[in-house]
C-alpha cells in the first residue's frame, strides 16, 4: 500500500472520528501524527513537526493578545461601542460585528481578527440577551470573506499574486481582490440575516455572565450610591462568609478597613437584611468590600471570604478601557502595521507582541498562559502533520491531477468547476494555504494545456481556498470560536455549505469577468 493511499485512509478515519464526536477533538488531532508515524508515511520529526510550526506559535501569541484586550477592558469598550451603534436588534448587531471583523481581517488575517473579536462578541451577545453561538460562527465566516478584501488579508492571496508574477504577469494590487471579497461579504451577511436557522444554538461550557452593569446592580442591592463604585483604579466586590472561616465571630461595621488598610466595608447583610450597626460575623453573611482591584483579587484568592463574582471578571466587563488599555492598544497598533506591511514575519510579530504585553505589565505570565486555547493549538499542530503528509506522499497531487484529467477537455468553465470541487474538498481537511500551494501549479499547467490565461484560474483558486467553511479544522479561525460558542464538529457545514457554494460561483463566474479567460 502506497504512502498516498495510507494518508488518504488516515484522513478518512480522522474525519469519521471528528464527526462521531466520541473523542475530544484535541485527542483526535494527537492520534493523526501518531498514525502517520506508525504507518511510516512520516518519520517522527515530520509527524510531530507541526507542533513547532511557526503558525502554531503565531496562533498561540494571538490568543495572548486577545487575552490582553479582554483584561485591559478594550473588549468591553468595543462591546459598548457596537451595542451603542448596533442597538439590541439581531440584524443590526450582526451587520456591525461582521463588517468590523471583515475589515480587521483585511489588515491582520482571519486568525488575528477572530482571536481579537471572540471575547468582544461574547460580551456583546451576553449584553443583548443572546447566546454567543448565534454570533461567533457568523464572525468567523465574515473573517473568511474579509480575507479577500485586501491582498494582505491572507497568505493565500499573497501566494496567488506571487504565482502570477512568477509567470510574468502583473501582481495583484492591494485592492484588486476586493472586487471578489466585497460581494462575498455582502452575500455572507445576507445568508446569516435571512436564513437564521442555519446558525446552531449552543450553550458553551463555562460561558461568562454579563457583568457590564454590575456596579449599578450592587449599588441597588446594598442601598449604596453607585457613583464611582467601579473605576479603573478601584472596584467593589460581594463576599460571602463561608462555614469555618477564621473571620466568623469577628466584629465588623460600615466604614471599617481590613488589616492591610486597602479595603473598606461598604455594606453588610445578615440573613438578607441590611445591617447598619456593629455586627459579629456568622457563616452566610455577605459583605460589600471596596478598594483597589488588586486588593479585591487578593482577598478572593485567600479563601477567608468567598467572592460571589470574581473581581477580575467584573473589572474586565464593567470597566471599559481600564488598566493597561493604552499599552495594549499601542502594542496592537504596532502589530497591525507590521502584519499589514509584511516587514516582519507574522510569527515574530505575534511573539514580540505577546512578550511586550507581559513585560509592560498588562498581563502576568499566568494570565498569558491561561489565555491560550490549548485545544486549538493542539488541533492546529496535529493537523499540520496531515497537511504535510498530503503533500509529501503525493496524495493531494494525485487527487488534483485526476480531476484535471477528468474535466480538462470540457472547456475553461468546466475546469474552474472541477478546480472548485477539489479545492473545496481539500480546503476542509488540510490548511487552505497548503491547498493553494497544491492547486496553483496545477491550475497554471491546465491553463497552458487549454490555451487560456492562467490569471483567472490562479485568482479563482485563491477564492475557492478562502471558502474553508465546512469543518472546524478547516482553518484556525474556525477552531477559535468552537470552544467559546460550544459548537460541535457537525455544526459548521449547515451555514458553511451555502456560503461555500457562493465562493464557488464567485470563482467560476465572477472572476473571469474581471480577469478574462
């Protein structure tokens, strides 16, 4: 049995395991490189090499940047801005979100845009009384369309432009691809708005509560003024006295400071009743404490009192543009500029940005570590080995060449349709960048055989490759929203299939109108 056949068998089994959903997706992603090594398709270094791939480091660094945006209150500010301008209506909110992520994608790639927007969208969904699953999948799919708004939007468009130049043609201009991406973005928004049943409604494990109005809520509950109860420097948190707490029996009163002198007792409740005078604490009493956020977080970590809501979670949602926001925005601006200009490789840009956020004190090392979605990192690293095997074993080339042989004599439009089918299939299972690398040389060769221009075929392949929408493993952007939205493997194709057909129609019919055959 040849390596190509073995690779295709492993690919098929991986798809079945993903679809059956009996094993964790990260577990399946770890089985794949082991299977490729065990069957001899790849040696050990090649099989596990995906985990050291620069794209894995880049994705991990993007999660750190996303964590900083959330921790510094930037996401809360963006959420407030979107709700203010998008209102509470589903349609308007989705349009604002999808256009925002598409424009951001054009500058920093789908992975960066989705990593930055995921916590924003979660906050917006909570504040509008909706499940994040209603908005996260449209967010990821809008990023795919956004990757075709500027030449810098995706490595695939850059590869296509370079391939055209290598053949002696004129490189694509910065905005040329927008002639395709613009209509696709409008089409994506239209499908999301007018066929809502295609979007799965899931409940993500551990989804955040909406704490945006927490200060006002505490003020009403405890009968204290809400002015300046929560600010950038100081906050308020509700604590319960647990059984066997060393504080049981201690006297407390309003205005009292703790031993360190950094927290003050704002209000006391005993059996749900407000206590105005001196009181000896008993288990079940609740205290409203106010002081620096760091002191509230330290009190929550000590265990003498139990925080009803984690002070850090409250600060992130209820204090827009809080501590470290300016430093975070400065780092983000620098990252966007470097990614847009291509002066520095993206993994280097991401790693430097993540390090700066820690060095500048926006995040602690622990926060940076916990901000990374390790499930996504493992999935990408493991599936990169399959992408490598598809190319090195000749499996991808074998499939693509067979299709070209089958439809090549039927004319250029039939060839474009055939290229769409094979690109679409490969693009759901291996990276769309790897798919483009396999398909572009075949498209150029086929154009020469048919005596037509290779330019529309290369551009069409880039468009087809951007339509990687049917599975969560198709792109890192798809994976990034999977956990936050509580999605399953089979949730993607319902919305993704009609959108993918739109990408196919754009590549087959619209591209030749702009770049003639």
